[in-house]
């Protein structure tokens, strides 16, 4: 019953998102909060965040396929599904951002290798194809271990996953016009935030799925994902501080103006100040919980910290990073950006659609008839936690 | 397209097209033919800062350009579309400003437009080749291939590019092709006039009805008035440290 209400609600949000997009197509992108000073906003920010979630499949692929960590067997399936859905959402974010979406294929008709956007489309498309093939093969594998070449395919997706996020960072990092993004640290920072937010999302989804007795990736996998998330979050914090040092200690005005805008506001414009402090505060509090054993052991608190990591990356990467790069404008103008309701409706619709597909994928993948997943991914939790044996039967 | 300037002209309009126009006798119409000289020209422009500011509130070149290219008038400032306009000196050359500068000097209005850079970041990032640099140095724009991703706007260090946030709603009059909402547009250095052997409209208007602050010519030709002006006077280029090599010079 609850599941139907949830799906109905999500469907309503998808429909509302479609209606909002219809308005945008009819009236033009003027219905958004964007401007000539702020040509990219929520859509491109969310695209960046979602590519990070997609790339974070590495955090399960790498331990499982390279380091043979069998505890990741079930997390792997979940990770791949989430990655595929996140990438589809990322591509939708790009599509709704285009002024002329009907001309999207011009990117392939008139390939421009000097544009990073061309490479972004190639890498994203390639990675998405590989991942869909990898997930489907597992679904249709008839028990036993997958063929060796399936493993090869999975190994190939690892550098590709890192590649998609590096290319996304290079999209920004080579623009002389935007000193805020002109840093070699941007790509590593993207990877660090991706490897923090991705596992965070997996942990939260895994917790819900286990509670609903749909699918259990196992306690050990969750603990390890949590460790990866904590280290990645610390790395991202360090990289952000290093970036701030270079920008501020050098004293070059253009290098630090975006930080001034983010933390203090510029010329009275304080549009992102609350988000900036909120995001960093969440990350710092989360790190305290995740690093202090006595706090970390309280499961509820640990989940809250996990959610805080995810939320802080969503705010920092999914809003502040891209928009602050446009402040001040090349002619020195500062214009705050506030997403319009249309924009928010479209983005919420994209997320609701992703959630719906995820629910469908759970039904498709985690059903009792799915002998292959059982065989491929023996539940690591059943042996140690008798109470979880029931879950391993994967009730629907 | 039934307009005087077809889309093919826009796409294929290169030095070759100019050469053909010259052979056809277009050279006789203006002085541009002589300025082109031998080989492919490299068009450039110089703005005499003091002269441009000498006529307070002058916007003859702006109005002429926007009328000729059917640049839409947009009420909302954040959605504005402009090919050529004026900005205070302090915004155009922020690195030239110091604490003791006179306020009037800082506020001196300066003409700004696309710099038609030699190393144009906008053409580098365009994913569809909808904007490209012609062999004569003009950074051209095909609004009919543009997908509206606005990457070029993120890459331009001069804020010279405009997006049609709203339906431009331009009428059927005029020669320049109409645009729709969702595409980027900017100054094209009047390629349609260059290919017909004429100087850009802003230059012509400024010469005939304004303070004659604009000098246009072939940067490859050492004898052109533009080159002589650049040799004789101290000139600035916007944000030269970025290595974009603008073709628009400011004579100070």
C-alpha cells in the first residue's frame, strides 16, 4: 500500500515536471532564474552532481573486481543500478538546459573535438552503455559466475567511470574567463566529492531496502562504504582548503572573488552565503560523527551523518560551485541567482523519475526468481546475522 | 531564406567569398577593396577612447547596428541582447584602474563589442561548430546550428555573447536572418557587409554621423590606416593577459 502511494506521488511529481518543461519549451529559458550574467544554474549544477553519483560506482567496482572483496557483491548491483539511473538523470539535466533541445544531435552531426562538451557526451554515452550491458548481463546470466569477458567489461568501466567525472571537471577547468574554476584541483575535488556522495546515497538506499526487506547488501559492505565515504569527504575538504589557500594567499583579486561572494557576499549580494555555510557546516559535523568511534557506533547518528555528507555535496556541487563561477561577471557585475519554480519543478521531476525507475529496477532485479543474483552475489550478511536470513530470501 | 544574406553566405562566407565579391566589382563601391590588399585580410578595429566619449550620450552606431541586425529590444535587464554597447572604463579595463583615478575617468563610457579574438575561447568550446573563426579573423555565428548550450557565454571573457532568453519576436523586415528563442547571438563584425566590400555599419555611421572614433581595416596590411594608427598611438586591448589576442584595439 505504502509503495503504491509512494509511486503515485512520484508519478505526480514527474507529470508536474513535464508540465513545467512544457512551459519552458513554449516560453523559452527566460522562465528560469538565469541571466546574461549567470548563463548556467541549477540544471548544469545538478548535472555535475549527478555525473558524480554515476562515477561513484567506482567505489563498489574497484573493491569487488580489482581487490576481490566479496563483501561488495550485493552492493555492486545496487551501485551499478544507481549509477545508470543517475547518469540518465544527468543527461536529462543537460537536455532541459538546452535552448534548442531538438538540435541536440548537432553535437554528433558536427563533431567538435576541441570542445570538452563533445568529449563529455562521448564518455557519458560510452559509460552508460557499458553499465547497462554489465547490469543486464548479470540479470540474464544463468547462475554461476559470469563469463570472463563480463569481468573484463566490468574492469573496463572503472577507468571509464573516473573518466566521465574528470572530463566533466575539465569542462569548467579550462576557461580563462572563469578564474573560480581555473584550478587543476577541480577534477580531483570532483572525484573526492563524488566518492563521498555516491557511497552516502548507496548507504541510505541500502538501509531503506534492508528495512523494507527488499534487498540487503550486508552490514560489512555498509561499514566499508562508510569508510570510503569518510576518507573521500576528508579528501574533498582538504582539496577545498588547498584551493582556498592558493586563491586567497596569492592576493590576486580575480582568484578569490568567488570565495568572497560565497562566504561574505559581494557588493551586497548574499544569494549563496547561507547555502555555503550550511553546506560546510553539514560536512564538518558529519566528519566529527564519522571519525569519533563512540558517535559513529550509534547507528541513527551515523545515518544522519551520512545524509549530511550527501546533502553538503548536493549544496556545494549541485548549486554553489557552478553558479559562484559566474560571479562577478566579466564586466564586473554581480547578479544573484534564484532558481524559478519552473526550474525547481523540472529538477524535482527528474529526481522523481529517477526514483520511480529505481523502484522498478528493484522489482526487476531483486525478485526471488532472480537466481543469478543469488548465485553471483551470495548474501554476506546471512551467515553472521541470523535475523537477516529472511531478507536474503528477498521478499517482494 | 529570402533575405539579402542567405545562410549559405554566413556559413561559407570566407576570404574566398570576399575575393569573389571584389572581382565582381564590389570593390569599387567602398574603400574596403583597397584596404584588403593582396591575400586574405585580417580585419581589426580601433576605438579612439577620447573621441568616442566626446559626444555625450551618443549611440548612433549602437542604434544603427541593432536596427540592421534586428537585435531584439528586451525589457528585462537580465535578458538583454546587445551586439555593441557602452560600459564605464573601469569595467572595460579594471586592471588599469587605481585608487587615485578621477571618478569621471572611471565612468567614461567606452564602446564594447565582440573582440573577434585570434585565440577565441568561444569557438574552442562550441560543441557544434555553430560559432567559428573565419580566415579573415571574424568570429562568426550560425544561429541556426546553435543548440543553445551557452558554453560560449561561459567561455567568453568579455561578456560579449547574448542568449535569447525570450522570443526575440522580430518582424519580417530587414535583411538579417531572424532568430528564435534559445540561441546565442553576438556582433558579427557585419560579415554580410564585409563580404559585399563594405566596412561594418558602426564604423560607417560613426564616420558619417558621429565623432569618427572607429577605425576599421586590414591588420595584415602595414599601410592600412588602422595599422598606421596602431603604430603611432598607445593602444590597449581588453584582458590581454588571457592570451585571447583581441582584434579590437582601444586608442588611449
